[in-house]
């Protein structure tokens, strides 16, 4: 092989490597864009979960308060019957 053939082969190899690097760079850009989309979707999901948790906490507190009122009412009725029977 002569020097020019080796140089031409090296140039070809370098061009192929350049092309592959460019394709890899494009793919990395796409991956980065997709990652940013996923992060934004993740943040939206976290916000939705927080809203659901808030709703569940509100319903739980409402149920506990209703149960407290019910128990208080029942205890009042039992206390009235026990301590103040009708003559």
C-alpha cells in the first residue's frame, strides 16, 4: 500500500467516524428532549397525586367528624335514658 492509499483510507475512516458521531449526537438530543417531556409529565403526575391525597384527607376528616357527632348523639341518648328516665 502506498502512502496516498493509506491517507485516503484514513480519511474515509475518519469521515465514517464523524458520521457516526453526528448520528449519536442527534439521538442524544432526541433522548434529552424525551427526558424533559418525561420530567414534565412526572411533575404533573405528582401534582395530581397531591390533589388526590388532599381530597382523601378532607373526606377522612369529614367522616371522622360525622362519626364523632353520631357517637356524641348516641351517648347523649343513652345518658338521658340512663340518668333521666321518664317518670
